[in-house]
């Protein structure tokens, strides 16, 4: 199944570090599960909406359709975001990083809510900075008012 | 060494899904290497600067110092970003997502350049959307002019 997916899209080789960092060949690095992390931000607010994973098939579907596709690790299958809820993510920009082991999607989020818990962004809780942890005190998160 | 690091910071249990998603206990999920992915954005521009990894020690150091610390997978050690270059990342916000398996740092990037290749952001190349991949054509990246 994995090799079937790889036939969908031709990637560049990863044997030349300079080409990976400076070239224009798309050579994503997949981990031992065939996955690469992707961060998704909102085109309007610049806010991080979610962090997820793609396999080769999800990358190909995202490029071809202009709608975000991920690989669901819990369901172990292709995940067309919004296919059941109608809350599709329309891709405005899709990027790869220097060593091509991470991807970035900029999207218009249909319906405005990205997170399954009901928030605009999955990142609705802050971790306070500047605490002294030496006394073994637990870290308490701070939730956004929405 | 891993257990030594865990003593630095007390995390909440991950046995209650509702508490993980709605509660104020910080219960990060580490993978089998003891790592959690983190995306770092620029406080000024909202742009994604980089995607990296943290272990428990990197999280604790980031909270205590207010400067971004990661775990370098290539060096297999704590990575205080900017320790050699002076290009520290001052943390303006630190967040966890709904299922607490991903983190988000908002930073002021000292020196303005985040990427070791010399760019403002590691994500200096776009992946064009809307191509038909059925003919097996390779995907060509588009590089930013900086």
C-alpha cells in the first residue's frame, strides 16, 4: 500500500544535502511510519490552527485538490479535513522547510472552527513562562476566553 | 537520563481524555523517543519560523528561562537556540493543543534570521498547488526572493 501511494507523486532524491536545502526539487523526509509533520496556520489571522501529519498520498491529494488532506494516525487512513463536517481547509500556501522534514499549510478554514473540541484553534491553552520548577510544582495551563 | 529529566518537571496524568482536552493540567504526550513536536512562529509577522522537537528537559528550560530550548535529534542533546550564534528566541507565548501532543512557541527572533541556511524562516520554498500529478511529473518548488 505504501509503494502504491508513492507512485502517485514523484519526489526528488534525498542523497544531496545541498540540493535538499537550496534546490527546487521536492524531497520530503518521511519518518519510519511514512509520515511528515505539518503545521497549519490561518490565512486571515496567522494563528496556528493545528499540527498534524501527512503521508505521500495526503501530500499528492492536497496539491491536486487545493484542500488540506492529512493522514490520521488514530484511524490509520487518509483524512480529508472537512469531508464529514463541511469544514474544509482551502490551501492558500503550502511550504517545505530547509531540510524538508516538515511542511507548512496556510489555509482558509471553512466555518471558522478548526478544532474538534470546538475552538478556533487547537492551541487554546497557554503554558505560563518564568516559573521556577525546582520545587516540583505542577505547571497549570491558562485557557483562552472564547 | 530520561528519568532524570522527567524529575525536572511534574506533568499531569494522561489517563483522562476529557482532562487532557479541557483541563488545566499540562500533560504533554511524548513519542517513543521522548519527544514532542513544536512549531515556532514570529511574534511580529506571525510567520512560521521552524518546526522542531522538545523533550521534557527542553520544555522545563524553556519555561524557566523564557528562551526557546529544543532537543536536537542530530546531536541527541539539549539545544539552546542561539547559544552559539547569539540569535536567541525570546518566548512571548507557549501553547499546547487539544490532545497535548503538539506545542506552539511564539517568539521574538534575535538577529531576525531563524534558519541555518540564512533565511528569515526555514520555510523559504513553496509547493505549487493545483498540479495534476497523474502524469508522473515532478513537483518543482518555488523559492522566495529575500
